[in-house]
């Protein structure tokens, strides 16, 4: 069973930057998407950004131009660089791996979550 370990959360002032990382305990199947989700108090969990095994990226409109997702397949790691942070970015951030071995063989793995707090 794949385990995901996150790091990099913390407290930062508005306008500042923070970087998150997530490392999988073992190699992921070749067809996969790695991404970051977040959930603020009283709000629905939402996709922040994701990246395919071939490097295609997808961002929520609210973070475009400010956040950058990247991955290092050799290290089984996905990163999220967050710049120009806003108080609205405050949330628990979760790493996700969506693995596809077939139409009936899809699995999701989740990290433990890391708190990101942006002060005004």
C-alpha cells in the first residue's frame, strides 16, 4: 500500500511564499496523476493543482499565476510552490495520487495533510 508523506506547511505573511512536498513510499504505476487539494474550515475540499505522469498541469483559477506544481518521478515526489500567498489560501493541504491500472483498477492515495496559514 502506497503511503504519502507531506512536509512544508506553516505560517506565512500575506504576499510571502511557501513550498510543499509530498513523497510516496514506493513507485507509482506509470499512468497516474499527482495533485494537491485543500480544505478550509467550513468549506468543501477543492483541487488546487495536479500534474500527470507526462508533465501536463492543471490549476484552480484561484491559484493560477501564483502556484506552481512539479514532480520528480525518480524521487516519487510532487511539489507545490506557493507564491503571493493570500489569507484566502489558508487551509489544510492534502497530497493525492490517482493511479490508473485500468478502467476497473483505479486507486487513490492521500497524504496526512499539512496546515498552511496565511496572516494578513
